[in-house]
């Protein structure tokens, strides 16, 4: 979908004219529009008074033709209100209309540039669809909305929209990777797809194969991969927006492109969902694309540990002991607790190779996280209160919400092993916490670290303001905002 900011309405009549209405501002808005008696009657019948995302549709005679007009509620006019309104508008127009014009001039109070950018961003993001494999999609179900013109945006909207467009591009990449089936996206093809998508953005790329990982001693990650015919990869994307040097931040993503559970096989029902067990890696590459696209003034590296976890005869067994790159040994009690094994070697590698001061890892790590928080918040674990507060603030600002969870020595002791340095699972209780404690054992003492367990967030069974059912792109907006607010001068 093309979104254009303009000073005047397009010369060619759009399929739909959209008139935003503040909460309680219906009378003022209608007084400034043509055809107000018709729209007034439609609004009265719908009991509409500018509620966020509410839409009233009518048809008015104009210049000898009948025009389709929509009243769009923008609530109290906050950025979140405008975002929700944009998503609702796309949901209404995506099939049927080919063009729309949004006229901001009748509003009593002009929206901010950021509000308009979030409105436009939500329209574009909500329009994302993945119909690649649908060969018999009915015509009436095919997206038709190709262009939206927004008229009367305030000064500064161009810059705000440019930044939002960069984030939207990152979301598109993440959602595509998460949605593609596992016979299409596996470690090698994940790398190829990302490299093709980010070509020309100025990101420095490093790819490690299994031979290089073996030389580095990454026994934890390779233990997960050994049951698959697909070789593992580590993909690193480095953005040096402040000039060459060590990155301020490392973003590390779990990229299990399909997770059968390995020898500790998952139940068959719902196993198809495990194609999105690489949602953390998807969010990392989407965020890196967004940062590079908007030329962020920060030095950031994104690292993805990419493996497939399968129950081959060569797969690792419960009871095996592996040696991580850090030299610490791990007793494998459950091969379905594989994400932490991938992350620990990636975290060790990025600390040795790039020396970041802050690490944030993202992973669809534990079902226990969904039990705790459902699909409303991602879980946040951190060894630094200020870092945790920064991430919580970024989540509130973007809508990618987080909830901080506890850590401590009592939980840490639950993963001590009688025959190795640690075991890869603790008892049934506090499963998300012991998983975080495991990862924390691989973080250097001087490094600020946060772990985001996003198991309930990367896929949705119902549509949201900025996404259709399916891949949400969770984490891209959060990470982009966190970097912008805390690392860009």
C-alpha cells in the first residue's frame, strides 16, 4: 500500500473519503463537511460519537456523483488512539476500495506529527498479508486498497513518517520469516532471505557455519542441531551508525526454525505452530533492518542462532552432557529445552567477538511464559534495574508490552546438576525463571543484560490494531524505540 502525505485532496476522486472525528466532536466536524444531514443520520443510528476505531459509513451526493464517506473515530487524539484508528480503517477498506483520502482539516485540534505517523503506520502494517500459497483465494477476499492520501498533516510529519516507514519495513521482514513454512525457512534459507532483503542498507554481515562453530567450541548450539539434516548457522548483522567500533548493544535472537522437541518429542497436536519458534531471531533481523533503514545514530549488532531441532537417530539424548563455548558444561535433561542452549553460545560469541556493554536476547522460550502472562505481555528478566525500566518504557510507548519477572539465587540453585555445571531444565515450577537463570550464567559480570521471553507474543489468533491474525512482528517496534530513546545522541 502506498501512503502519500499531501496538502490538498487528490484531483482524482478517491473511492472513499475519510473524515476523522474526535470524541465528542461530531457536531463540529459535521458542520465543516458537505452532506452533513446524511452523515448525521448515519452517526445517530450507529450511536457514534468519535470513539476510537469506530466507523460510520454513508453515501452523499457531490458534484453529480455519489461519494462514499466514512466518519472515523480517533477518540481523545492520543498517538495510541490514532494508531488504533488507522488499523480499523484498513480493516474496513482493505477489500473493496482501491484508494482513500483522509482529510484532517475538520478536526478541532490538529493531531501531532507522531500521531499521524502512527496512524499511517498502522494502516500500512494492518494491510500486510501473506497469501503466497493460496491459489484459490476468492476475488472478494483479495486485498484491493492500493493507495491512501492523508491531507493536512502538521509540520514534521514527513520525518516522523519516514522513521515509521523504516519500522514498517522491519515488521514486514519479521512477519514474512515467521509465517513461511518450515520446509521453506530453515537456517540456510533464513540467512539467504534476510541477506536479499537487507541488501544495500549498509549492514555488515557475518555468517558462521557448523565447521566454524565447532572450532569455537559451541557444543550447546551444535547439540541441538545434530538431529537435523539442516546445518545450523549464526547470522550477525552489524550497524555502525556512530562510526566504527564495538557496538553499544547486542540483540540476540533464538532462531529455531522448527522445533519438534527432539527426542523429548512434543505432542502432535499444535506442533505445526513450531515454525514460529524462530520469532526471536525474526524480531532481531526486523529491528536491525529498521535501524539501518532510518540510519539510526547508534552502534548495534544483531545475532541470530539458527537451528532446527529434530528427533533423528543422531539427535542428542536426555542424559547427554555438552560443553558450551564458555567452557561450562550442561547436562541435557530435556531436549525440548533447546532455545537456551542456542542462546548461551550466541551470547558467549558476541561477548568475545564484539564486547557489547548491553545485551538483550529475545526468544519464544517457554510455554510457562504463556501460562503466566498469556498473550498480553512478554516476560522481562534483567540483571539491571535501569535497563529493565528502559525496556518497560519502550514497551508502553509502542504497544509491545512487557512485564518484569523475578530472578534470584534461590531460583538459580534449581538448575545445578550433580554431574555437570548445570542442567538445562529445573523443576516444573518457575519454568520461565529457571530458563532465564540458565541464560544469565553466560553473561559476563560487567554486561547489562535482559532476557525477553516472547512465547505468547509472536503469533496471534485474532487481529490487532497493527496486524491481521498470524505473525505480529512483536519486538521490532520495541527494540527500535528502545535504541532510539537510550542510545542515539
